[in-house]
């Protein structure tokens, strides 16, 4: 009988630790590739501070957010693609400040002021070297570091382009999958909003599919239908603990 009094409490302790470890793993993204009703219910019932994730189709330089990310090279020059658009809209002071901080390792990120933009900061993620070729490792590293740098500045919102998919020639579907995976796993809790800025229906669908593969086709179709009736604001819902909002600029998509 005395043995039972010892073994039973120990068993309860081990069971409790196991449950706590499982919950921690799920909430920390260790099982993000699994999509079962039980895990979705656990995501819903265990409170956690997770940022809102949005997909928007808009000029990134026009967004009213705390920080925007620049799809940069390691030397941080801003001549073409997303970098060129930011430079033209925000003024040459952004590039001068960035170049003074470079070069930086590929996969790293640094912050500058935002010039005349509505944002407060530009976070430059080095996705490419001087060969202008983006790699999966660089995209993942730059995504994570941009989020961390933005949070370190005190930003609550950051907009990120599809890293490496324009100038770097990286496939958009793989870019979306890797950026979403990094964001879901490593997004700092200090951030309230993370906005993926896309160009065109293919990119929008790629990021939607990456966020929630099982509902991608249905959700994109529903977004297009709602947008034809309600304008730029399309739909909002919660997926896997993240709040997801989908926007589209054109109120009458084809």
C-alpha cells in the first residue's frame, strides 16, 4: 500500500509533464505540418500570443505600417524590384543610410529610417548576393531576421514582400511556403501584424495555399467572390491560431 502512495503521485507528475510538453510543442509550431481536428482544437483552446497574418496585393511602399521589409542584396543598393520601388517612393536617404551599413551577410537584416514613406523603418533583408540569385536558406534567414529586427525596434506591424521571387527568380510557391513556415514558427510575440505583400493572383494564391493548404482553392475563390461585392476588404478568419485577413486591390477581379 505504501508503494502505491509513492508510485501514483509520480505517475501523475510524469503524465502532467508529458501533456505540458505536447501542448508546448504544438503551440511552438513543432507539428505545423499536421492538420487534424484534434490539433486544430488544441490550437484554438490553448491561448497564445500570435500575430495577425495578412495577405495584401498593393504597392508595399504605400502601406501604413511600422516597418516594411526590403528584398535586398548583401550590398544594400536599391536600384530595381522592390528595393527600387521603396527607394523611389521614400527618397534617396534610405539607400544612403542602407549602403553605409553594408555589406551584410546573406540571410541577415538591418534597419534604416523610412524617408518619406508612411512606415517608420525599412528593414533590409539580404536575400541575394551580387549574382542576384536567391536561395531557400537566404529567404528563410532573411524572413526570420526581418521579423526579429522589427520587433527589436519596437514595431508592432511589418510588411514583407515575396523575398527573392522577383529579381532573384525564386519560384513563388516555394518562396511562400518557406516564408510562411518561418513566420509561423519564429514570429516574435511582440509583433501584432505580419503582412505578406504580393503581386498578382499567382502569388496571392501561393501564399494562401502556404498558410492553409487544405482550404487554399476554396478560400481564394471565396475571396474573389466577396471582393466583387464589398471592395478591397474581403474576408477575415482565424487559421491555426493566427488571424488571417485577405485583401485585394481590384474590387472587380477577372
